[in-house]
C-alpha cells in the first residue's frame, strides 16, 4: 500500500494521544489566569505597576487570558524539549522510561505546545480588536490587530517591537519543524531528523520572547531569577545530549563508511558542544550576578535590543543553515541508498533531536 505524502494516520493518533496533556494544559492555564487575576485584585501585580491601564481585570480579561496561555505554552515547551533531549541523548535507566514512550510524550506535548502558542496569539488578537475599536471601525480594527499580532515586525511600539517579532518567529518555525515528522515518508527519515534538530531554536526564541517581557519590568526579583535558574538544567541536558547522543553516527568518534551520511561534520558537532558548554556558564553567571540585560520596575524604560535587522539577519542565516543541512543529507542519502531501495524503507530511528 502506497503511503501518502502526509502521514495523517500518525497525526490523528498523536492528536488523540495529546488529549490528556492538552486537557491538563487547559487546567494549568485556568490556574495561571486565576493567579494573575488575584494579583491584580490585591495590588501585587508587577504588570499593573508598569501598565496601570490594565488594572480592571474584568474589562481586560482577554489580555490576561493571553498571558495565561503564554505561560502554559512556555511550560509545555520546556517539558517537550526535555522529552526530546532525553529521547535523543542519555536517559535514566529503567523500562518505564523507554525510547518509545519518550518519543510519544515528545510528539503529543509538542502538538499541545503549538496549540497553546496559537491560543496565546489568538487572545492577544481579540484583545487588540476590542481596544482598537475605540479609534477605528471594525474592519480597520481587525486588520490593524492582525498586522500587530500575526505579521512579523508588524508590532511597532515598546518592548513588543522585538519581543513579539521573536515570539512570532518561534511560532511560525514551530509549525514546519514540528510537523516535519508527518512528512518523513516523503522527505526521508534522515531529512526529517536533520530538520528536527533545529527545533531547539524554537524553544530558544520562545524563552527569549518571554524573558524580554519579564526582564523589561513585568516581573522582578525571585521570579525573574527562577526563570533563569530553570534554563540551567535544560542547557546541561542539551550538553549531555551533544556529548553522548543516542545515535552512534552523531558521536565525535564516528568512523567508517556507514557513518558518512550524518547531517553535520565532526567539526560542526564539536562546535555545537562548545557553544552548549558556554551557554551553561553564561546562564550560571546571570543567576549569580543578577545581570541579564533587563531592568527593574523602578528603572527607566530601555530601548528595545537588538534592532529588528539583527533578528532578520539571524533568521536568514538560520534558514541558510537549514537548507544547507537538508541538501547535504539528501545528497549523502542518494549516494548511500542502494539501487531499488528507498530511504523510507530503512528504519526511521525516529528520535527527536
């Protein structure tokens, strides 16, 4: 039986499997919304100190729901990255944490994360429509809100000039990199694996989006420190995954003809390990010193940094790196695949990066 280009069967199965953790995510989102509401009502919300116009929690409930979905999306992104790194790197011994189970959890939590990211943007969109109607007609309000929320670079004021751009890039990259798994029969498992290794960039952009707002005065003190502390175990796990990957072909000592189809040469893999180790040290330095480039609520607003052109240039370099990697893998796959066979017929070894 010939497989379709998109694996709808696997997607439907994963969507059914995601129902439990998606339901839990909605419960967590409701709890976060309740916490935000309580902090507004009792006057302890750091956001209100910076943006007092939002102090009516009932009037701006869509905005606060947007924030609640954003925090739950960040939590689920954190969890799904952990599952992915455990699947593709060293993991605790024990039959209960098998590779198949980790892979299933990683796929379902990834789908939930993308859904939460969309809801985060959707509630911000509806809030923008509501507030814009005070100035413009409904049609112009909807269009303006769409540009502000869904067009990268469309939001033009305050911290959002950079933060929303970064968040949108994370969302739009999450879709192709996340759903590439369901195209593996068309692209080949090697191309899918090469693409999926870039998914860690989605988490980095999501965390950057979150920290840009939290370190620009929305939160301060222990909460801000905790956000940075939580990144250290993730960076250590990434370093462990790079130092001892589950696939032998990704290790620095790989030799022989059967390992010539790896996505990156040894020099690039060594460079990745050095970058991961430097990231761990940088995160530790931020936690110890408390200096992260943000500001406290009582400080004057900072100009958004970096400029948009830096982010766009980084995106171009990222896309070029993805394209170069895919071309390399495809070329080596064609050279190493015997005549009469296909890359899809080989074991997928479908561990996320």
